[in-house]
C-alpha cells in the first residue's frame, strides 16, 4: 500500500512538472487547467457566431451593417455599439420622400450571432436615423458588447471582399453572388472567387525573463505589439516565424512552438500565434520601414490589456503571468 501511494504521488508530481514545462513551451496537457483563458475578439461565449452562408431575407430584428470608406454605421450609446435594425431602416425609408421612388434595398446575408442575423447593404448618402453616425472601424475596438465588436470586424472582412471582387480577374466579366456558397461566380467563364483570408503569424520571441516587444511604424495603432507578418507562398507558418523575426529585428530563433489562432477581420487575417526562444546574439537590428520601436521588455514591465481583443495582447499577458507563476508571484 505504501509503495502504491508513493508511486501515485511520484506519477502526479511528474505529470505536474511536465505540465508546467509543456505549458511554458506553449503546450497544454489534457485534463490539466491551463493559465486562465484570456478573452479575445472571437470569445463571445455563451453566444456563438454561425458563418454558414444561406440565401435568406432580413427580418424585423435583423441587424444591418453599412460601411463607407473605412467607417461603419452605428449608434454610440455611452460606449455601447448599436446597429441599425431592418425594421428601423424600412421605417426610415417609408418616412423619407427621397426613398419613395427607389428600388427595394439589396442586402447580402453575412452571418448570425445566436438568433440574430446580420446583413450587408448600402444606403448611399441618405439621411441617417437619429443617433446614428459613421465611425472609424479602428474605434470599434474600444466599444461594447464584445459580440458587436466581433460582428463589426467580421462584417468588415466580408464587406472588403465584396467591394474588391465585383469583376472577374480572369475575363473581366461582372461577378454574381452564388446562391448556395459564400462565393462570387463569373457567368461568362465559370471563375469562382471565395473570400480572401490572409494567414499571418504573431511571434513572441523570448529570452529568459524578457520578451521582444515592438511598435509599428506609420500605423494608427500606437501601443506595444509583437513581431508579425504574412505567410508567403511556398513556406510553412514556422518558416514565416523565422523569416519575419530576421527581417524585422535581425535575430535568429529556435524552439518554435504553436500557441493558438485568431480571426482578425480588421485586416482580413487568420492570425497564428507562436512563441520561440532567442537562439544566439540578442542585439536588435530594427527594420525602420516596418517598426518604430523594437526592444526587450522584462515580464514585470508588460502593461495590462484593457481591450481584451487581440492575440498579440493575450500572448504578452500569458508570458507575464507564466513568469509570475514561475517565481511564485501569483
């Protein structure tokens, strides 16, 4: 019995040690509790996004997404983002003379969040309903509730694709909406155009208690970020990690391990997060065309994340919290 108890204790000690080692390397162990999950833009539980394309018409409570340039239409109710409903849009049209002789509004089904459907349309330069206005897409990052932020970003992703794919790249013919798939089809040559999803990596380069943090050059986003870049033709995501780190900061890395992924509709991306270790010299040679800042930051100096949206910020906080746990700081 004593030997059996000792064996059990030894077994769970090894599992715990290996779990901590695997977690620090970016892996999780089945049945073990990971570091607290940090919310990202797609984390809208218990609600769920359904993105299967169906051909349907809007109902009274359907939400209508309307974009103009880099802006989206909504009412800002003390930080709460409220979209126009189909009923509100129809009421607006029935009350305004400017709409009376116009054809019915054309809509495209986008997706649903729980029982609420979202549609894309365009109202041109029409007078807006009271309280509604166009706001920069970038500003939606600080709004609530999160499912509306996610809907805005995902709707923007599809809007940009529809906007940029009106004519066939093969023969120049006018593309039409397919009735069964999320696809634009060319009646003339049969070309099929599916939504653009650009794979990109987010890279947490670590060196002991430090992580490499950056700031973009010439971008609207001014806070800390991590090394990032698009996957090129003919390379794996891991090769993208190596190349992007070398191109942006001139460093060699090793022990590349996958963390998790995230849809990022603001830039039509599927982001894949990786952690890796510095391989040798830590001297940074920054590409100033891409970055304005690139520096090693101690885990104690990593700032909090007020947005709770991006994979980048989650990876920073995850590294910080793991280090604090290693040193018994929480």
